[in-house]
C-alpha cells in the first residue's frame, strides 16, 4: 500500500524555495522540516497499517503486502536487537533493489531522465559523438582513426547522496517487516527528493553535486553556471505554439562535441523531448494550449508531442526541455547506513544516515534548454489560428 503524505509535499516545496532563494541557515532548517514531516507521515501510516493488519499475515501476503526474504528478516531483526543500525551497515541487495524501484516508480521526472542502477559498479564509459565510434579502412590495413578519443569514462564515486533516517524507538517494537518498510520508505522519498534536486538544479562537482539540467558547463574552464534563457514561450494556440516549439526542437537537435563544436550529425529527438514545468505553471500552460473544436469539445495538444512532467526545482516562470537519454544519471555502490552523531529536531528517535553513490550530467550543453514563460497574453479571441505565422523570439 503506498504511503499517503500529509505534510511532506508542503515541506518539500518549502525546501525547494529555500534552495533557490534562502540563506544557508534557512536551507538547513527547511531540510530539517522536510525530513521531520517525512518521518512523521511515514510513521503514522505504518502504525495505522500495523494496527489494522496485525493478526492477518496470510491475507497481507496474498494482497501483496511487505514480505521479506530470509536475509532481509535476519538483517532487520539484528537492527531491532541492536536498537538501530550498527556503526556501519550495508542494506541487503534485495532491499537496495526495492529502494531503486521505489525511487523511479510513479515519479515521471526520474523515469524520463532514465536513471541507471549500476549496482556495485562505480564507473562507466559513454560516447557523445557516434560518428567517431567506427571508422572504415582496408581489410588488412592498420586500425584507422582514434576510437578512444570519442569515449569518456565517468566515475560515480565522487558524489554521495545522503538521506537521513530517523527511527522512532516505538517503531523498533513492530517487527522486521515493518521496520524494513519504514526505513525503505524514508530512504526512497529522501533520495528521490535529493536526486530530483541534483538532476534538475545541481551545481556541479565543486559543490559535491551533479550538474543539473538547468546548468551550463563552460567547455574551456569547466565552470558550472545557470543556463541562459533561449527565448520566451507563450503557448498561444495555433501557429504561434508550432513556431515556438519548432525553435525548441531545432535547438535540442544540435549535438555538441566534447570541444563544444556542433557535430555534423544532428541528434534524433523524435519522441524523446521532455518538458519540465513548475507545478504552479502547468495549468497555465495547459490553459493557453487548449482550444475548442467545432463540436464544442476542448482539447489540449502540443506540437511535437513533448513528454510533460513537473518539478518544484524548476523556477516558476521558466520551462525546461531536455532530450531523454542525453542526460547521464546513475547510482552505484551499496546503500550504506550508519549512526548519525549529530541531532536533528526530532524527539524520541535515533537518526541514521543512508549513503548512495550517484552522479548526473548532460552529455552536452544543448541536451537541455531553458525558456522564459509569458502565459498572460491568451484570451478568448486567441483560440483561433493567426493569419500569419509568428516567429519565436530569437529565431
């Protein structure tokens, strides 16, 4: 049964606001408030489930409720006996797999980004210039070209994603299955929020963070800065939106080499464009893109069929586009849990931290683009096709 959150989403929005505009102290306090709300919501629901189903284990299993493997049962029994995690524990592999599934499942943004779970692997090789991966030559001649020049190795051990896991003392009395469910839910939601923030707004390795989709990397210095807006979108129905999104598609299709030069071969973006909006802007965009047909039916369609999703870490008044498969997002290594020696604003609970190696970066600066929004111009007279096409700003 999925967890129903009451206060967590509100505190997550407050954390996103503090991340964008708050001081370091305000960000820390917002993070603590978000984690406390997450722990309280999860604890309350798990306790409700325990009270409702305590004596019905067979029915629970038949309904798909939490069932542990022998390894998981032994591990979480030991957690209960120890009164929490030891100085350093690694969660069972099956639990780690369920955590990864929980992070991605039912979260369209992370599904669209396409996170790779590399397990124990902590580095991988990729290429951003497919034209150089194979070279023609004589049958018995020497190897032509420098194939290794088109490949890059990416390490994921440099960045660690940390989730705080507050375990209330009364939770340890409920048995291994409920402790596992509680711990797994906390880790999933905390890491999901951390990955979302890192993959959307991460400031780069200098800040021990991924390079977010909203960021630009200088090809010469490697400096990470905010992307400059490529123009303004209105999503006014008819030719206007077609021309606006045509400019978006053409820009995303320009593949850049590692030296920053535009590659001869364009990027295939058909069916792979993802559009990310702030939740406060989503309905305004849909309203501007909605027309009434001759039969009186209202329809909302966008040209080029972008995959629409949301993130609270996209600033309000902005819209983010990226090409699915052109952002490197990976987690690897085991999920380690150990005792946290400092104190959070939580009563009657021990706090532990779960660490997971993770990385993220666009394959090139054109793989993601940011635009400003002007959504206040549409009115009842605008829901018709204009007589002349309107070119997007900057086209």
